[in-house]
C-alpha cells in the first residue's frame, strides 16, 4: 500500500514545566492531560478514535480525521480543555498542577500504511509548540490561565480571523517567531485571560499620533508581557540555538 498525502488539521500539546516533578506526579499529570484532551475532542464533536495520536513524552500530538472543521479545534475544544485543567488545578497538589502550551496548524501530511505520519506540517507544528512567545506569555499569565495557544498564520487565516461563533479574533495577538530554521508570523491566544482594563487618559494628556513606519511603541499587556508594536504588528523575536 502506498503512502497517502492528505490535508489534515494537526494539534500538539505540551505540559509546561513538567521536569523535576518526580515519576509519580509526572505520571498523574500525563493521565489527567490525556483524559482532558480526549474529553475536549469528544465535546467538540471530533471523533477521538478516528484521530491519529502520537506520544511526545510530556505531551501529545493529534492529527484530526479527514473533513474535520478546523474551527472546532479552537471552539469549543480549547475552551473545554482549559476548563478541565482549571478544575483539576483547584483541588490538586502543587506538584500535579497542569498548564499547557497548545499549537495548531494544518497542511498536507504523509500518512503511511501503518498509521505513521510525516511531513512539513508536523515540523511546523513542533516549532510552534516550542515557541518562545507562547512560553513567555504562559509563564507571566495568572495561574488561572491554564493554556497558551499558538496558531500558525495559515490556520488563523482559515479560522480565527473570520469571527466564527465562539471565536473572537480580538483575543488573538500576532507574534513573530524565529525558532531554529523556522521563521514566521503566528497568532497567540490565552484562553481565560481577562483583557487589560481600559485606563482613562490623565487630564491634559494628548493621545499619541501614529509614529509612522519604522518607529516603535512599547505596550504592556495586563499580564505583564511586553510587546513591541510596529505598524499594528506585535513582534516577539526569540533567537534560540539549534
């Protein structure tokens, strides 16, 4: 049987700060994550048994079945996953608290006869999962935020930017990645993150005018993450070794 090339939506999830917890705690958080992920897929109407699964050690990769609506991987799936992890953390010991990074992409995947999967979309997914902006945003977000989600530009263009029901495009922040040989724009989302409250301008303050291209404005989000904004684009440039 020949390999099949098929367009698929792909998701990967990784447990943040999983190292150093000990074997017992690590096994528990893996089991909790596996259960929460399966339930989130089922609540989203995506056939879990029809997915292809790969164990990443401290996380999982899932290739959705053919024909899956990519929007469902954002809503309600991300919400369902975040809610379940938040509920677990309320009663769990600190050693078994769970926060995760989630990456989403789509493209032509090579599917082998024995169920193995390869292809560039999975390489891109790995870079998204390990991206510095998602790590930083999650680390600086309140503990009630249990996930950071990073969408590839392609995935965002076909889903979140259209404002489908349950998906607010304004809750996604554009970031720039530079991970090993991969450089691209992606879209960051923190489910459950409250927007920064509006601060009225002090008396006599004059609103800043557009500085034009080439000038930078520094902005601080409500979670303390610093972004550099240039012509409306948020750039977080991470340079990492191989």
